[in-house]
C-alpha cells in the first residue's frame, strides 16, 4: 500500500463521504438497521453515531482499509452496542450463513471490485426475514449526465480509491440475489450531478 492509499485516501474519503448532503442520506437509512448488523464498507465509522442503539445489538464492520478504521476514533468509542471490525473486502464475508438480521451498505457498492459476488455473500449471511438496507450513488437517468459519467469514470477511479460513477445499483441488487422492496432515487442537492444521483431503500432475498 502506497503513501496516497494509506495516508491521503482514507482522509479524502472521510471528508467526501461526510458532507452534509451525504450525511442526510445516511440519516435516512442507518436507523432502519435492527439486531445483529453487518455493515459493508464501514470505513471511518461515519454511520456509527446514527444507529438506533435501542434496536441494534451488535455491528460487524467489514472494510479492507484498516487505515480508514483507525480514523474512526471517537465514533467507535462509548457506544451502547458492540462493534467488531474485520479487515477484509466486501467479496470476502467470513460469517456463517443466515447469521445477521440486517446488512447495511452505504456508498460502498461503487468501490467494491466485484459487487455481484459481494451482494451474493450479503444474501448468504442474511437471515430469513432480514433485509438489506442501502444508500448508494450510481448511474444517472439522464443521457447527458450518463455520457459524462462514462467519460470521467476511468480517471475518477484512479484518485477516488476505485469508486465508480456509473454503476446500475438496482440492476446489481437484482443480480446479487435481492428483490428491492423499497426504492427512492434523486439527485442530491449541493453535489455534482455526475456523482450525485442516489438510490436508497431496502431489499430482501429474491
């Protein structure tokens, strides 16, 4: 891991993913988590203060960047539920089948190299009756914006830690074994349109 990936990128992502419009999106979905939660791409722990401690028993955070998790600091301290960090990518979920009540994924499917494999793993560990709660940016509905997403994406990925601008989030969820039960989508105010089209909601086993 180079200097940029270890020291610069985690702080850049922490700032970029902690802006006011994105935090408002997190506030919509994180409190929906229940029971034992697997959070994919926990990063610097931006979601931790947003969990409803009265409904969450435990959070298992999966993320390949241990350097990012080191920045969680106070966010991971003094919580009313247990938090466990696992330093692995989203495609490698080392949990038993049907072992979690909620899978939470926020602004992470854009970065996971093989999102379908990761989603199939999330479906595997989700208990019957459990749900996937998600909030992601992705492919915009406007052809002019899509064109720019496709043009910029190769360069964007290089400095943004592998983040993709143009992923079809509903399509990936379906391909990964989920049936979307609730879905909202919109451009976020105060964000560039190429990176600001959001999908959020919940899904269950297909």
